């Protein structure tokens, strides 16, 4: 399935990724699954209960184990995931790519782009998502792939690294 329409703000000091902070909110009612029966039940009280808990939020608290590559940053994104009224600290191994001035190619406006690719495994039971139910059809451990594209309204000054070169 997929979730579209993440909104939020992020402070991402490229000189110190460990100090990154932010908050992302997703409208859980916009979750779309590619199987008809699953789509019919995903929003019910047994599963995500999106009527009572319409938002999924992630509070970014920093990036640990930062490793700089030639054109990317790798690290562990740390934060609090709030899903179905239950908040848990999570760690997501992530790949970050920064494009100085890259926003123009996306929507014609000035600004930079930050692309984040991450993987997250959660246990359904930890978040009260049909705990112990239907394990023959949906595993307790669910893998989530995150592809996030963040944009700024300004172009940062050029920094001394190929990662920050003009696109």
C-alpha cells in the first residue's frame, strides 16, 4: 500500500545532522492498500482506527552514527512514532541525499531538496494494531519503506563538499 501527503517541518543542519529536529504528520485516513478486502478493514477500530486516530506522527530527534559519503549521508534517524495513540521511540536506518538548488527542477521555485529513504519495522502488537489477530495473513512484524522529499524556500550557501554541489 501507500500513504501520501506527509506534512511537517524539519530543521536539518547539514553541518551537524545529529542536531536535526522536526515533526511529520500523516493523515492515516489517506492510507491506500492494493487489496480490496484489506482496504475495507484497515481503517476499522481493530486495525488503525483512523476515525479516532486520524494522524500518524513522527517527531525527529536527530541522526546518530552519521556516515558521510561522496554524494550521500547515511545514518540512523531517531525519533518518536505515534501511531494509534501509542508513542514509541524508533530508529530508522536511512540514506539522505541533499540537492542544493534542486527544488527548481521539481516545481520551478527556488530552494533545496532533501531526499530521505528509510526502512522501519514495527510490531503490530506494540501499537495495538489487531494484536495477535490474523497472524496467518498479516505478520506481527510489518516492514515500512519511507521515501520522503523535503524542500526549502531558500538555497543554502555552497558548502565545501561534493555532496552540496549544484545539481
